């Protein structure tokens, strides 16, 4: 584990003087992200870079990379977002490694069916019979608890 007790120690662990846009962290990594101990706490390097440059991180927010480079700590490449924004960013940039959402082998609905369910004035019971799924799934779909990516 690397030890960094000051901002200068942290910034010294970044390669940002070679003119490259990304500022890669040079030190320990975990899951592809830089990790560092700073003032007694273990940080992901990009989160510490955001905090030191931009200020506090809003509660519950993730720090996302516009460059998709996990070890990058360039504050200009970092932005706060929630889990949903992270997932949307990942899908838009083609980084989703699982099956396409509408081609999941377990999916019983299609995006077209989801849109029909949301527009329909029919009851959840009627729709569950029509689509061969549970009333709970119809209710969750109507309330956008599931299939949130379908608009």
C-alpha cells in the first residue's frame, strides 16, 4: 500500500507532464483503479483527484470518467454521477459486456411490449394475462421500476 499524507505526495504519483490528456496514476491498483492511502484513509485515486481539485464529493455520488480510463486522474475528465448515469454512460459508449438488455435469455418482455404496457389503460391483471407475465412485473414496468432504459 502506498503512503501519501499530503496533496503533493498524491499529485507526484500522477503522470501529467507528458502532454497527454489522461493523467494516469502510478501506484497500487485494485479492479483497474488506482488506490492510495491519504490522511489515514484508503481512496480510489480518481475520487481523491476529484475531491482535491473540485471539492467534496456529493453524498451517494460516483466519480465517472469521460475518458473511460480507470487510472486517469485528470480532474477535467472526472464528473459526479449516480449508478444510473454510470450504467447509461457505459451502454452509450459500448462498454456493456453482458447480453443486450432486450436479448437477455431471461427477459419475457420486449422493449415494444414495455412501451405498449406503459401506454395501455388496461389493468395490470389484463396486461399480465396478455403478455404471460406476473401482475407484479406489469406493475413494476408501468412504474419504471424495471425496464428503466426503455423510454
